[in-house]
């Protein structure tokens, strides 16, 4: 794959975020409420009051979100640009850009131009859906949205045998799980399922895959321990620690959870492929700014899901390992996502499920990839050079 293709896709995805940050320069924005609390925590990084836990949330009487990783990652750009309100916006834009570039780098390791282009396209669609305004506001539910895509792609890479991507999965998953607690059960569930699946593959092959998996899993465990050291320190020095408060809060909810029936409906909305491609192009930003235009619907999500099921069957028929792994990841992620949503109690606010649109984007990528592979199978001339040289055949 030519280097210029990766550079071009990165530039295309990052450009809207750069423009959004530049536009914000002269708007004299100042943070309030949660955003002001975030700036205070970012300012504390590196000093005697360096945060050990995340932003305060509605988690028991004094609980906060799990960890401070987002504060640590925002701090360098914030300091370099002068520790101003605009610097915080610029740091937020850089934070999202880093998540997008990480996702594209993982896609590039597939050595398939169409995987890279497809990833770039769904990232651009997601940026459009979330809106550039929210992507320059350092509100913790918004911060992990593009990093979650990097997490999903690295999970796919691990399923395909790219074991070093376990480290990326741990990093991206930890960013989400520490920053906003709804990401915690989703990332842990998907990550655990991927490890189990890869372990079964290693056991069946009984070759070098087993020791290699153990080695990379051990390194990933060490990285995870490092990233989660601050919350663990808080757990030791405080009584009760923040992680204990989160466990107590989630284990003993104040109200009854919404249940699976409502969760399936809400998950279906987030799989609406028409909304991702067409709806958000007509009315950008409805994933967060719900009044900016008509949003995703359960019916269209169900249709998207139906098309995906057909494509999954086709992928199995084609015996395409990469696509089968991708469809399997989509299936597991959708199930875990629905189970996670079912445990929401009270009002199921949209910001509790922003990660769901990342799963929907992955489902769209799986659908398009399968249709393209099927076309390649039917039209051998396409493999012979009708497509641009940068677009290698799947397989």
C-alpha cells in the first residue's frame, strides 16, 4: 500500500477537526459546569493535586468516572497552547484526531487499500454525525467516541492474528472506560470475547500461536496495569475508593433497569446505516444535537441489521476469513451493547449510548466489504486491474 494513500486518508479525516479548532479561535468560548471542572482537572495534571480518578458523575453520593486518562492526554496540548479556554478546545480536537489516526493506522496494518479507505469513510461519517461542535467540547461522554472505533478495529485485527494490536485495544479501551463509565462494560465485554476467541484459535492450532498469544496478552496486561495505576492508588488511599463506589452504584441501582426489550430498540436505532450515510449528510450532528434534524430510527436500524445478516451468510459462503471475523465482531459487539443498554436505569439519555454508533459504523463497513468481495468473485476482471492500483483485492 503506497504511503501517500495513508497520508491522504489521514488528511481528509483530520481536516474537519483542524478547521473546527481554527474557527473556535475567535469565538471567545469559556467552559461552564462539567467543562469547567474538566479544565480544572487538566490544569492539575503534573502537580501535587494530579487527579487519580475521572470527572465527577452521578455515581452515588461522591463517585466519579473511573480514571483520569483523558485529563493526562489533554494536558500536553493544553499547556503548549497557553492553558487557555481555547487551548482546551484545541487539545480536545487533537484528542479526537489522535483517536481517528490510531484507527486508520490499525486499518493500514491490514495492507488493503479498501480497508483503509472504508475506515476513513466511516470515520468521516461519524465525525459528521457527532458534529464538529461537540468534538471540540471536552465533555467526557463525547471524548471516547473516535477512540472506540480504534478499539473495535484493533479487536478485529487481534481476531485476524495481529496480536500486537492487543496493546492498542487496551489503550483505546482504557481511554473509553476511564473517561465515561458506560464504556466500561462494553469494552471489557468485547475485549474478553476477543481474547477467548483468539485463545480457542491458538488451542486448536497448537502451534506458535499459543506462546505468542500469551506473550502479547502479558504485555497488554502490563500496559493495562500501568494505565489503571492511578485509580488503583485512589482505591488504596481512600475509603471508600472510587472504584468501590462505582461497583456499589452499578450493583445496586436506585431504579429498575430498562430491560432487554427497550435495549434492543435503542440498539437498533444506533445501527441505522441510512442515517449514518444519508441522514447525517442532510442534517449533520443529530447523534448528539438531537433537535438539529430527524435522527436514526428503529425501523431503518432493523433493515440494516437484516441486510447485515444476509451479508454475514454470504461472507461465510465466500470463506473469507477477514470478513467472517469482522461479522463475528459485529455480532458480539451488538449483543454486548444491547445487554449493556438493558442495564441503564432511569432515563436512557442519548449520551449514555454514543458508543453504539461506532458499532453501527463497523456494521456498515462489514456490509460494504462483503458486497465488494462478492463483486470481486463475480467479476474477475476487477481483480485484474479495473480498480485503481491502490485498491488491492480482499483475501
